C-alpha cells in the first residue's frame, strides 16, 4: 500500500433510488475501511429504502424492490454504521457532490449526528480531473502526443478535434469492454453511424429534457413526470404541453415535444 495514513480511511459507495438528496434514499452501501497498518475491514448491505425504487434507477444499479423488501432499513443499521465510521476519514469517487450529502441526510433522518468537522475527505475524482484534465488540449496530448498550439482559436481546435477522433478510432476500434450490466461489447467501430449512436446515446432533445428509455420510448427526464412516457403524459394531462411551450425551454425541446404530440395523430 502506497497511502500513508494517520487515521483509518473509509472508502464508501452508495446506490440510491435517485439523485435527489432530499427525497431519494439509499438502497445499498459498501464500505472499505483501511487501517493505518494496511488492515482492511469490509462492510456491505442492501438497504430497504421504505419507498419504491424507480425503474430507471433499477436499470442502472440492478437493484429492484424485491431485492430489498427483506433488507434492513437505514435507521436500523445507522448506529452500527456510525460506530464503524467513528474516527475515520472518508474516501470515494465523486463523494463530495453526492455520496456524502446523501449519507449525512440519511444519518439525520435516523437522528444520528454524523459529524464531518473532524474528518478529512478524499475524492479520487477530484484528483483524476486535476491530473488528467478533460480538455481538448489534454486529449490532443494524450491521443496525438503533441502539444496543441493556438488553442481556443476556431481552426486550431477544429483540426485538433479531427486528429483526436482519428486517433481514437485507431486506438479503440475492436477493443472489448464491459457495459454497466457486465456484458462484453466493442463500442467503437470505424463507422460514423456507430460513432453517432455512441455520441448521441439516448437523448431526444439536445437539452436532455426528454430521453429514450431502454424500450426506445421517449420519456420525460425532469420534473414531476420524470421517467414517464411523454406521449402518455400529453394524453392524460394536455395542459402540460401548453405549460412547456410557454415555459423557459429551448426551441429544440419545444420542437421535439411537438413532434411527439403530433405523432399520436399519425398512429390513428
């Protein structure tokens, strides 16, 4: 182990019903507690969130209502978990923006004050983005092994982007990876149609207000109807269309919404 620790460092990760800190709940927690001498202590548990798990969340982490119906609630394990984390610093990936706020919220619901004031927090994502910047200049250096001169001038950036994509195809074509379900796939092919599908993914409008679900159905990706079929919502609540058309949404979003609305007439 390369890490030099004064205090135990507890890495942890959460799976949840969604990404709203206030209304969503934890469905699984895993903790890897690293002691200064290198000893490792592991804890993991499914959690009954006491609320239904939205299908779109289950499709991401693979945990469904039936998987947690007999699991303990967070409140029932909160004291033991707090004891496990007593005196530890905290580590994880993107924990500052999501995992820590969610964990603190759950502890507060369980009436346990999970104090962060005396703890150090280490976020591996912050280090990753700091040391491997996600910029065109960094990509050009990585893929083309050259420094990008005249960065942020339109033509220099345009040429560099072409060279980066050309190098990406050469580097990744035929390379096999695992998808989120653990299945093997080779996503990059020297085919613009394939690269298009990889780039656009499941979005309906460019603002991402609507997306395609795993069945190819356009669903809302925000607000009170998040995860519901756009067409079905417009049939049941036609005033929602008017609200969006008058609202602060992009013209592209309104255009796509109108196309979906008109599609119901083509189906008759």
